[in-house]
């Protein structure tokens, strides 16, 4: 499994946008399609809401291949 850490400077990021920023998909639309396919888990639970708010401390698992840990930008 490939592990990525993504820092955000806001309270949350939409799941489809996170997938794009992390380089898992090429566009937000592709991120929405990936989430709709049912292979994305947030904190271990399948997530089908494409724009679910992902906050620092949460982890996103993409089909057991990529694990994204979301962190707040350190000051």
C-alpha cells in the first residue's frame, strides 16, 4: 500500500478534491466517479458521498492501494 500525507490549510477539503490533490485522479470529476464506484473508505468505512468533508486527522483508503492521511498545515 502506498502512503501519502496531504496538508490542508482549511477546516476541511471535499473528498473528490482531496483525491485530485493527492494525485490519485486527474480531475475532480474523476474523483467523483472513483468515490461512486465504492472503492473509497474514510476512516475504514465505505464512503459514497463524493464531496464528503475530509478534515485533518482523517484517513482515506483507495481500494487498498493508496492510503491518504490528511494533516493540518503546520505553522
